[in-house]
């Protein structure tokens, strides 16, 4: 993957001042993740511990008047920097998004969609006095009432299993794999930016992020062949961005990140296990499926996607395919070879096995045209999207 042809320009300082230095009508798309103004000493629960949710001084609550004037100012400048067919995406929560919407309307932007990002793994609500907050809103608007905007409709449809993509996007929060170069307290997931950039810009376009933070927008932009301009008032955050940019200089790393970014995290995952006919019968009878875990408990490696797994698909010799929902999504136990033997199985390869329990009463229908050209070793399993299998609902 070649990334060096696409520019990555960082400007350190206050957005409202630095935005003025950009030429008018020069930007194709803007993604902005401005302060939500919600760092007011709130608490949440992380890994079973109570933690303060404050993000930094830049996010401390302003008065309603300040929130309005702040958002109005940067959105005014962005309007003049966008090309006539340009578009802007702004993320927020109820704390700031309605103010942003008001400013957009006053400035003559045309609102195109309100995207709801539904977090598939929200932090629990420890007060138990409200519903758990699990969404963020992203407003998509274009500069002009009259000039059409870019929308790569077909690409979005294709990403969504050939169905029209809706305005609700289910995605997990930012993953550990995205934090290898340092942590930003409000980093956005690359998958979110991948979808936004792919939906509303073209290769070679220039994308601006006036509150760039760790430059998630820039990394997604460059990996997708777009130029990037990012502004942030905090040099430490921009340094994370620079390290992330350096990281994708390595073609293997760029390829890896691009692949993860493209994953559709809301897709149903299945564990495909090729078994011998006898073993398969036994598995169905007992409602369990097992795969090799490693030589010691410590060497167990769970591949990405495992936690999202919902079904087990068993087949032997390309025939008798059966798919079962897991009784508890993504849960498993580790058994020793002895335990498996006590249960009538005869594993050959390792002392420890992952054992999945499924509900053998609920079989799903599966099309007989399933692609079985890929023959796998009996005791290895692959986690694959359900859509890889033709005809499965
Ligand atoms: C919500 S975070 C953006 C995070 C970013 N999307 C990412 O993925 O890392 C907002 C950023 O805006 C920056 N910021 C806040 N007010 C600013 C201002 N007036 N000018 C420039 N940057 C500002 C903060 O330093 C913070 O990094």
C-alpha cells in the first residue's frame, strides 16, 4: 500500500485562527469532532472500576452562549473553505449536537442525514437511573442548498451486503489495536472514518479535520488515497497522529490497518469447524464444538472476531453442513483433553481445547451451494462472516 503520495499536513494551534489561513473553496470534505463540553466531573465504570470521564480542559462545560458562539465561529469559516459541492460531518451527543444543528441551518448548509452511531459495546450506566448511553450522532450536511454533493451510494450498498445502507451504524468503540501510538481520550474508531470518507469523497480529494486530536481522520484519509489537513491546539495529540502516520509508512502495517478498518463489525460471525463425520455427529448430539487451544493455558490465542461469534457451522467432507446458534453469544470454556475424552471425544493435537456450547435444537437452513473449496484441518477453526455462506438468513 503506497501512502506517501497523499499529503498529511498538521497545523498546531487554535482552529478558528488557523482555519482562516486555508484558501477559500479548497476543501472537498470536512470531518469535525469538536469538544462536546461534557467534562464536568461525571463518573463511569471501566473494567469494573469507577473512573472519572473528564477528557481535558478543552472539553469543560461552557455556558450555552459560549457553546453557540464557539460552534458558530468555526462552522462559519469552514463554510467558506469548502468547495461548492463539499460536505461536512460533525459528531456529537445531545450535549452539543442541537447547537451544531442550529448553527448549520443559520449558515445555509443543507442537512443530509443524522447518522446514529450505535456503540456495540457501551460502558455500563452505573447509576442505574437512566438508560445506558450507547449512541453518538453525526450530522452530515453539504455546503450549498443547490449544488449536489458526492455520495458513493453503490459502495455503501456493497458494504452493507447489497442492501441500502441505513442511517444507523452499529460499530464498537475504538479498539486497542488503534492505540498502539498513544492514547487520546476521545479517539474515534478508524472504521467510522473509513465509512464516512468512502461515502462522501473521492480518491485524491482533500479532507480537513479542524479538531484532529490523534488524527484518526488523517490515517483513514491517507489509507484511502485522500489528502489530509488536520488542526489541533494540543501538540501531544498531534504527535500521536504523527506516530500513527509513520506507522503506516510500513506497507505491511498499512495493509493490516486497512483490512481491519474494512471489517464490518456488525456482521454476524460464525465459527467454521471441519470435523470428521463421527465427531460431528457427537458434537451435534452433545451440543458442543471444540477447537485446539494450545499446549498450555497461557498459549491460548483468541483470534479477532471471536467475541462477536454467534453461530457454529459444522461440516464434514463438504457435506452435511449444519449451523447452530451459540446459546450464549461468544462464550466458551477451556477443557483439557481428559475432559473431552470423558465426554466421548478423541482429540489428537493439544492438551487444552476451547469448547463452545450450542443449542442443538435450533438448526438454521443453509444453502447447499456453500463454497467448500477451502479444506481446513479438522481441529482448526476459522471465524468468518455469515455472509460468506450463500443462502443463510
Ligand atoms: C473530541 S477530540 C477529537 C478526537 C479525534 N477525532 C481523534 O480521533 O483523535 C477534540 C480535539 O479538539 C481539540 N481542540 C479543542 N478545542 C480546540 C480549538 N479551539 N482549536 C484546536 N483544537 C481544539 C482538542 O485538543 C481535542 O484533541
